[in-house]
C-alpha cells in the first residue's frame, strides 16, 4: 500500500446497450479513474454548482477512455466538449461512478482492531462473551 495514487488504475462503468451508430459493440462503457488524489477531489468539490463548463473540465481527466462513437460514427476520446453533449442517463452513470470513487478515496480504512462505523461498540471485542444460565 502506498500513500500515492495510481493514476492509471481504472474502473469500468457500464453505460447500457450500445447506442453507437451501427451498433459496433454489445455494451457502451467508460473507464474512469479508480483512485483520486486529494487535490483532484478538492478541484471537484470546488467546482461551482451549475457551471457545466467548469464541471466538464474537472471531470474529463477522470475518464480514462470510453468506447463511444461520435455522431459521425468515428471513435472519440473523452473531451470536455463531448462530455457536455452526452445524454442525461449516460452522464448520470459516469457522474455517479466518479462520486463513488470520491467517497472511497476520502474514507480512511479502520485499524484492524477498531469497530466499523456501522457496528455496535461491543462487536469489536476479540473474544465473544458467553453467559451461563444458572443451574447449568
């Protein structure tokens, strides 16, 4: 484990059945970065709500690739301009996946003996406690 991210590590996002002209593949997919640095997260969080240009500029570097074909049927690389032209469901799928990566990137793992946030305080005990019924 390192304290530095792997900027080439990716996660595939399923965008649904192929909608490309000529349907050249079965499913449309995008590969997004699976690890983000603190400065990248800060840029995303500082992006003004409703500013499509700033949002697309901040998100585009987080998309490593996609198999989407442009309106002319040619292969395209992810760009801020094309990101702004995506349909709402496609953009939502990519945005939600990036949001998951942000959450994962900002959550520190618990030390091995610490209880998880969701567990009760007693569940971190190493030895289960048993009680005996009187008379047994």
